[in-house]
C-alpha cells in the first residue's frame, strides 16, 4: 500500500512539475480518491490578501484645500519653492497688475515671486535662489497650505 | 449659527470634536502638521489644511497659521480641544477680532482662571471652598494663632518658594515653632527671602473635580464629579465617575456650589472645577476652562454630549438641559492608553502593526489609532481612551476586566498591562485610594 502510493506520488509529481513548466503556471493541485497533491513554484508569492490590512476608512481622504490639482512630481521636485505659510497666494502686486514672474522669467535670489495673504497681511515671498522659472503651480488668488509647492526654479 | 468648525487640535480629541460636529450637521476643517498628514482626524474631516512642520510651536500652537487656515477655508468657528491653544486668552481674543467664534469661554475668564492667585481669589468670592491659609506672611509671633484658626496639621511654605524647599509640615502645636523656624531658614538659604506663609496640610487627599457647563448668560449646570486620584507625576491615569468616596448629598452640595458660582460668573462653555478632598471637605485647586481628557465618563453616566453643549452655547443657542433634567446613571471608568512602557513609562513611538478595539455593551474607545498608524514622536503619548460603563461600580469593574483582555495593540508598548494589573488590586476594587496611592504602589512594585 505504502509502496504503491509512493510510486503514484513520484510519477504524478513529475508529470505535474512538467506541466507546470510547460504552461508557466505557478501552482497545480490535483485530487484523486483520498490523495491530494499540490505542486507550486517556490519563491512565488501566494498571498491572496495584502500582508497588512489597509486602514479601514469609511470616508475617502478629504480634499486637501489647495493641493488636489498639484502634480505629484512637482510635490517631490527638489527645485520647487514651497509655501512657508498658510494663506491666499497672489501672483501680482495688485489686481490687474503685471504678475511678479512668468514661466521662463529669470529670477534673482531675494526677488519677490508672489504674495501670500494671511490674517489681512500681505507677505512677500522671496525667491530662495536665482534661476529660471520653469513652472508656476498655483493660480492667482488660490488658497495654499504649509509646504505646498508654489513654483519651480531650475 | 456655526456652519463650519476648524478643529485646532490633533489625535483622539480632534476626532472626538469632529464626531460631534458631524452629528450636528456642521462642516469640519482639520488642521495638521506635516507629521500628521496620515492622521485619522485629517482623513475623516471634510477639508484639511497643513499648517506647519512637526514641532507644535510652529503648527498646533501657531495662532497666525490657524487663523489663516480659517480664512482660506471660510471656517466660522474654532474648537481648540484640550491642551495646545485651548486655554490661551490671546488666541480667543484674536479669533474674536477676526469675527470667528471661539468654542470656549471668554478671554477674560480664561485669563482669570489661568493665574493661580486670581483664580483662588475669584473662587473664594464666588463661594467655592479654598484651602484655608494665612492671608500673607506668617511671623513666629503670630504663627500659633494662625495655625489654630486653620486647624492642624499645617504646611509652612516659602512665599518665594517652589520645588519643595522651604516647606515644612507641623502636625501639632508642639511641632509648630520648629517648623516655622526651619522653613524660614531654608527659605532664606534657597531664595534669599525668609518670608513664609501657612496653609492647611492635606496628607491623603483625593482629586475630585466637578464638571460644569454655562451658557454665558447667567445659566449654568453641574454634571457631577469625577474622581481622578490615580495619578502618576501629576498625570491622571484612571478616572471614575462618580467618585467612590462621595454620597449623593455631598455630590449635589458641591455640585450646586460650583453651578451657582458659574451662574454668578456668567461662565460660557464647559469647565472643570478641581478640588482636593479630605475628611469630607473640598479645597479648590484650579479651574480648567476647557474640555477635559476624561470628559467621556461624565457623558457615560449622564448621557449628555459635552461637545454638543459647547457648540450650542458658543453659537448662542443655550444649554439643552436644566439641572433637574440631569440624572446620574451607573458608574463609568476611563483608562488612558499611552504609548509607553507599562513599567518604566518610557515613551514608545512606532508603528501599530495590529489594532483591535474591544466592543460590547457599555464600551467606548476614543482613539485616532488604527492598524498601520505610525505614532509620531513629536507629541504626547496618549493614543486612546477606554471608557467602560456599568449599572454600578461592580458591573463596571467586571466589564473593564473583560474589555482589557480584549483590547489588542501590537507593534508598540502601551499602558494596557498596567490596567490589567490595577483591575486585580484590592484597594482599587474597594475604591480605597488617594492621590499618592499609584506612585507608592509603583515604587513598591519596582522594589519587590
């Protein structure tokens, strides 16, 4: 009985292993009478569920006030100038006036690039370094939060 | 009316306030530091604003940024939670100047109660019992007369003092002369000033506090007491409502004194009058002009949502209850779950790998924690509060024992094992403890 079973096992396993390779499957399981064999490719992840359950959240993440439209790559761009404070960003010194900067402008370190209004105070935001403005990530009169990328200076 | 509330806090209390706002149909704005971008209160809020880097000073304590966040979101009210800016009179004034409602008392009341001396004077004027003491300096010549008036034992303290120096206890008249002269010479050596004053000495007091809510127009109620005697380094660890030490008559008497005082003061919002309690007498310590961490045990035994009441009175709608409507039902205990080693109390920030909150009848968990949440190292270690309610203290304790075994927080150390230990202690079972009990107990345990 034991011999017979072992014989069956070996032959069957070899067959299954060959099929596994030919078909490029990761796992085969067969059942015959009271015998069940599973052949699986070693090292292949078999997880049905993620190893750590994602935090159960009834609600989706809220719309962060001003960040929804910001491209993800700009967020991580080390050349981006980020908002040092919360407030409303203005691109020109007065409504209708010419903007401080445009895409393609050369800026000098310390030059005002935009204004953030907070608590009725206009805060001039200086360029942290000299360079060329390649992107403006905020629109005029839009709210910004702390750390939000404003412009990119290359 | 209030239509959008900015919650100027983080952690479990931000979530607590958010829940009340949602129930009242009020829009919510969460503010957060860069370290809290993944926090639960941020995820559940209608809008969020990042207000600064991790240090509290530059984010949660930054008035300028918080007011700017109100402006860009159009929030018409701010709930400060507890801690941070909740007892900052200047913050209340600035919001007022910007036409934003501060969900709390007036700046004037915050200021009065924030100063030890004016708080005690005001309490006394309002008829609240204070620790009896000498009005001003005590000289060796008049010490006996003053001490007899106060009643022994008495404590002699340096007027310039602090840190336990220049402090001596006189248990009886026989000790008095020596206590006064030692305190005076210690005071002179330590502070260059030998002036001392005298106070009633309390050897084994309990910490009992009365919850009050006022509408700011001369109406106020009390919601009974909380016993917060189990403390470690002046941090409350375990709180109960009602106190195992008070009977109905005592409860209603001290409660009424506090409610009457708040009516006279025209106090607005939730507040807590804290007392030391010994031998049937109450002695005022301070008043907290905000929501307390342990407020849920009062909610459990009264069924009244304190944050709802805060928002109501801030919007001018008045209180939803009269004193005669308030009924105390059963018993509630709160355990503060800290991310700390349960023996050494060393903070244990890190990632929570598994989180299972207990459930069942009479169980409430207020926590911003979840599986995969990383506890930032910048803020306090409170990660959740477990509140258990039962029809009486015995049922409450039995339920708490069951619930503590059910609560799972893996990946960090928490104070859960401390509570599993306390629930089996005979003194705790008997409600027989004072403000020194826990520290003595922990010290003896370490020695053993």
